[in-house]
């Protein structure tokens, strides 16, 4: 079920009413919200609802087993935790990675003249499996670390299935969401104006900005690089940077706003990432909940920076490469992650050298900051080329066109396309204060006027947007 659809609007009205009517009755409320979340998930494919239930079951059994192992010694605790994490990840590995690894294994055996013993299967990737699997893993590991107690069964199932975050995040930790599940909501403390602002802003970014740039330049150029000029290829890559930001941050804005309307606080997931001055800064602003997950549940267990500088570089690279594989079972995603891993290592090394010389981590001043932002954005866009391309051949065609296509006409570079890209970039540098003032002013006006303004905004968004809405990009991860 897509957020910007009539189906979801009807679904949310029913859930919103049931949520607040049952709010004071804890067990009926929890059962209602679990049922609603499973209906939301089943809208894509009812046959895969069992998968969400299976991951939830494995995570809860794993958390309980890890908690019971606390008195059996460190080795037993670690083995129990490892088994629980592996069991929780098995559905993700099967559905997302079996085809990728079996195909590459078969290709490698073919090179040496051997046949693969593994059958090549075409497996449908269930929507959202990467997100709720990572939340399940963090829940089990947090119980192992002693920062989270095993939740009640009903709370654990609601935590993993709660529909606002279910299919594309943000990745909410158990310690953040389960305490909110356990307590009834106070309707008088719901920040309705902020919820409306987030939902409307997210809809604009997805339905208007992302959809327009996708159809106007990004999709045509990536589908046939040979038929387009170097300028069109260049601006298609820049356009995709705006598309994926507007699409994904738009989704999480809507998710956070919907959760807020129900009385729940979700963590921030984006903070103007294209204003970053380094790759490290970028990953502190882009998909923040995933960056923190990779740091806490992958980089730190690999050893972090505790085993020397050289080992920390290896851990950084491995973390980013695995993060690339998390995004998709294809070499384009792996290379995207490796590219960011190399960039992070180089940046880390540069800061270390500057610190040894008694210098600040980065040069300060207006022009040095502008230069840092410019080159960071160029590097990120180079990575987006791999991320968006269907294959390495597509990457090669795009890069080749950047070399050979400078004399061709560029009919796709219309003033509206250039304006949309410029607007998307300007959003990264807009101060927070005007938006906060506007939101505060909205909260002070009469409810009837608020409703009229919301309706007018929705009408404008649907008028400016295309007919029909494509699925969010991160649904396929």
C-alpha cells in the first residue's frame, strides 16, 4: 500500500479512528494495531505475510534465548546471540541474496569448466524485508548487550510490524519504540501541525519533485545513454541525486508524520545531506538510522578503531561494502558501497594526518567550505551513477557518453528540469528558521482553516504531480 494513494487514505482514516478509540485499552489496542499493520503489509502480496510473522517469531525467540543465557558464561552468551542473529537473518539471505550468490558461483565454476550444484532460482524479493530484518537483529543484539530487556510477545510483534516504518524505515531501535508501545498515548500532546507539515512536505517531494525529474530526464537517459548528449547524462546523474533524496526523505517524512499523528516519535533520518563537507559528514546526514545501525551493529563488532589504525580502515571499508550489498544483490550496489568505503578511508586518513600536524580536521572559511561541499557532492553523484544503473554495462555507457557526447543537442535540458534540480539543491541550504516559523503560525490558526489549507495543499500536489504514483525507490531494498 503506497502512502500517496486513495487506498492508504481510507486505510489510515480507519486506523486513526480505531487507534484513538482503543487507546486506553492496551491489549485490544495492540491487537488492533498489529492487525492493521499486517493488512498494510498484505496489500502488496498476502502470500508473504507469513514472512513478517516468521522474522518476528525468530527475533523474539532469539531475544528470550539470549536473555536466558546471561548466567551461562560469556562464551555461551555469544554463541546464543550469534545463532539467534543468523536465524533472524536467514529469511533475508534466502529471499534477497540466494539468486545473486548462486548465479555468481555458477559463473565462477563455468570459468573453470565445472557445473554448479546450486539450482538457479528466480525469487521474488518481499517488500521491506531488509528494514524489518535489521530492526529484528538490533533488538536481539540490544538484549545481548543488556541495553534492552525482552519485550512481551505482543509488544515485540507490534514493534517489528508497526506500519509507518515497516517497508522503508526509518530503522527504529527497540529501546526507542517499545517504551512508546507500552504506554497509552495522550491525544492532547500530539503535534498535529508538525505531522501535517511533514506529510505534506513528504508528498510534495515524492509526488511532484521526484516524479517529475524521474520522467523528464533520469529514466530516459539511464534507459538509453547512447541516445543522449554528455550534458543530458551529466544532469541525469545530478537529477537522480535529487530524485533519490526527494523520494526517500519524502517517504520518511510521511512515515514520521503519520507516526506523530498517532502519538509516536520516530528518529530523524535526513539532515540536508548534500550540504555535507565530507563523506563522513554525508553519512551523518543521509539515511541516519541506517548509518547508525551499520556503525553500532557492524563496524563496532568488527573491531571499530580499537585494533589500530590500519584495521580501522579495513573495518570502515567492509562496513560500507556490506552496506552497499544491503541495498541490493548486484555488483553495482557492491561497487557503490566500496566506492564510499574507499572515500571514507581516504577522508579518515587525511584527518589523521592533519591532526598529527596540529591542524583542524578541515580548512575553514567561506571558500574552503564551498569547495569541500562541491567535491563531496561530485563524489556522491559518481556513487549514485552506480547505484541507479541497471548493470555495469549501463555504467560504462553513461561514463563513455560523458567523454564522447559533448557535441550532441540536449533537448531534455529544459528550463523546468534545470529549475527543479536547482530547487532540490537549494533545499539543502535553506535555513530551518523560516519553516519553523511557518509551522508555528499554522498551529495557531483555527482547525477549520487548517483543514482548508491542508486540502488546498493536497489539491495542488495532486495537480502538479503525474497520474499514478511510482513505488518509493527504497521499497526494493
